[in-house]
C-alpha cells in the first residue's frame, strides 16, 4: 500500500466499492474497518473516494478544519439545492440559501436563524408545543378509544410537524397544513434522498413532483410575507419568519422574499426529520422500560406540580432531558458528516496525506457508542448522565466565531457531538430540546405505552434514508386512561 495515503478498504467491485456495506449499517462498517485499518481509512462510495477519520482526533480534524481545506456545499449541494450541471439549483431547499451560496453568506444566514431562536421566542413556543400534543391526543384517530395499538413513528412525525409549524413556522403555515401544504411537504420530502448525492437531476416523476412542490411551498411563504408586510405584526408573534423579515445581512441589505421562503423550507425539512426520528426513538426505548415512564411521571409531579411546563421549568426536568440526551447518543439522525477535500491535508503526527478530491467523513456517533467513553455503550441508560461527563469545565475554553456567534474550539474533541461542532455546528439545538422536551412531558402526562410484545427488542435502525430512523412501522400499545 502507498505509505503516504490512508489504507484503502478492500472491496470486490470498483464502482460499488463498499457502498452497500456502509449504506446498510455505517457503524458496524466503521468498527470493522477500525479493527483492520485503524482510525483513518479510505472506502469507495458510488465511485467517490471517501476517507473516514474516526475518534476525537478525527472529529476535531474534520469539524474544526479550515475553510480553505474543507468544503461542505460541494458535498451537500446536490442533496439540498444545487445541481453541478446547470445554474438552476435543484429544489429541496432551493436558491440562494444554505449550500447554494458561499459559506460566508450562509454563516450570515445562520446568525439570523440563531437570533430567531431567542429564548424569548422559545418561551412562546413551549405552550404551543404542549397544545399541539394535547390536540393530537384528543382528536387523532390513532387515539380513539381508551387504548389500542398505533405506529409510533407516524404519530411522532405528525406531532413534531404540527409543533414546528405552529411555532417556528407561524400561524399561517400551521393553518395551511390541513390542506395543500401537507401534500407539498410530502412530495418535497420524497425527493430528499441519498440517491440525490449522485443523481439529483434525474428526470424521474418523483423529482419532477419534488420541483413542483418546492415552487408551490416557496410561493406559499412569499404570499404570507407579502400579506404580513401589509398587516404588520399585530399580535406580536415570535416566529422565525418575522425574525427573518426584520433581519438584515451584515452588509445591511434585506433578505429577499425567495431566500426567506427557502430558509424556512430548509428549517422545516431539517428540523422535522431530526425531531421526528429522535422523538420516535425516545418513545420506543421508553415502551421497553415502563418503570422509566413512571419515574418521568413522578419527576414532573415534583417539578411542575400539575402546572404546564414553561421554557424555564423544562430545563429543571433532569430525567426528561437525560432521556433525550441518551437517545441522541445512540440515535443521532445524522450518522455521517461529510466535506470535500479542496487541498491535500496532512494528518498530524503521521506521514499520511489525504489527497484533494477525497470526501472526508466524520462519524461522531462512533466514540459515542464506544465503551472507552461510555461504559456498556450500547445500553440505552439515561441515568448514566446522572454524573455529568468529566469534561474539564474549569479549564477556560477558547472560542471561535464563524459569523453566527462564539462556538467552543475544544468541543470537537468531545466523544458526544450529536449537534456537530465548529463552523457547521447546529443552530437548532435549543429549539430541538424545547420541542422534544415539551412533547415528552405531555405524552407522559396523558398516556401510558409499552411494546406490543414486551419481549421484542427495540426496533433496528434504517440507515437508507437521509436521516437514520427506526425501521417502519414501529408499533406500541398505548393506554389513555391516565
Ligand atoms: C435532534 C435534533 C437535531 C440534531 C441531532 C441536529 C444535528 C445537526 C448536525 C450534526 C449538524 C452539523 C451538520 C454538518 O456539520 O454538516 C447540524 C447543523 C445544522 N442544523 Fe441541526 N440538528 C437538529 C435539529 C435542528 C433544528 C430543529 C434546526 C432548525 C430548525 C436545525 C438546523 C441546523 C442548521 C441551520 C445547521 C447548520 C448546517 C451547516 O452549518 O452546514 N437543526 N445539525
Ligand atoms: N447503497 C447505499 C447507500 C444508502 C444510504 C446511504 C446513506 O448515506 C448517507 C450519508 C450521509 C448522509 C448525510 C446526512 C445529512 C447531511 C446534511 C443534512 C442537511 F444538510 F440537510 C442538514 O444538516 C440536516 N439537518 C441538520 N440539522 N437539522 N437538519 C441541514 C442543514 C442546514 C439546514 F438549514 C437544513 C438541514 F436539513 N442532512 C443530512 C446521509 C446518508 C449511503 C449509501
């Protein structure tokens, strides 16, 4: 093997390489390769050379990598909104936002999004989340009668979609969900698939429907924006759309209506998949541990004493938050974070260079499921967080600002990074925790649930779509007679 390049994972067929091995179960693939080749190795993914660099050093190398060396939009662009072949960006997110613009512009957009997630706005969202869960449980056909069996993944998908629509997206979007918007969302979602890595321009019926849906959804938002400009913000609502309408880019210019619409679509798609998948995993693990549901119920009696949760009291529900935290440790919906290598990169303390042209892949989930950082790592056990991770809080941590606020520079060495780190770190974490926390505390208050077959294991993971999620359908027996 060439002494100066990472070892290449053995494979049969040139173009396929290790695509199927990786695509079926990325984590088992990574652990097997680490056994054979160590913390970094190159594998073939649909003809692309993908170099994986595992562990805390790998996470830091990639997530804190320099902009001149590593590029996100070249990898994610075809997935989310840009086709290399033509100037017309391909929908899902659409033109002028996220990976369809240069990084400096996107970092400025992230700054505006982060301002939209202010604690004042989150404070307004929590009662809306609770109301959406109550509405669903009281009216949805899945919960008719005292008890029954339902598919947890479809229940959580709907609850998280309505919860996001009713808060982040705004009243008009929530009201239009009962009609056309839901269909456009589904059509757009069908086009949000890994096959778009390679062939986003395929003129398939699914992709044509996706393109039409993107245009219709964007028009819905631009119509809402025009109407709001006339009426103004009468009831002082706190949604992201108002925040973007009042926002200005660094150079003082306004965000165009189309860019606002496409940013809202990006948040809808990303936020929804992550919250729905994570929420489903939470319910499935709890269905396996009825006594933990009881413990959660006791916790909220003590902390809330029968009151509705607020943004502040949600943060005092320690066990509820540790349930979310532990679920994200094992089931973070994004298993592979990827960047295009623009300039060859030398791996520190080795004689190895990663050539330009490779895709560099970070898998923060690997240290998160390694016994060296988490004893009995594959055990889902929220109480493991009762004693916090020994990160040296006292040692002052230098931060870097990529344009949307200070992010820690040492964080990338953490074995627990479900929200990424560095320049591309998630800005939706506080919203996600508020949403998942409010949904969990309300479902625990209203319902009892357990596995249909108490002896069955927790469902397997489906890695085939953009976000890893439980295999469909994931059913549970639900009892509303609390
Ligand atoms: C459980 C919930 C969530 C998880 C686990 C999650 C995870 C992540 C991860 C791992 C990244 C880094 C991606 C990369 O480095 O390529 C990221 C970035 C991001 N996320 Fe999230 N996310 C969640 C919820 C949300 C929500 C609710 C929103 C917005 C409503 C959101 C918006 C974003 C944005 C704008 C970025 C920046 C992407 C970039 O800078 O390239 N996320 N998220
Ligand atoms: N045979 C075979 C075979 C089968 C299957 C496979 C599967 O292989 C892979 C490999 C990598 C990946 C990567 C996941 C990935 C990355 C980026 C994004 C994103 F950009 F979209 C996101 O970060 C998402 N996000 C973040 N926070 N909230 N949402 C985002 C950012 C900002 C934004 F505004 C909106 C966003 F929503 N989404 C997902 C998925 C599947 C391979 C081979």
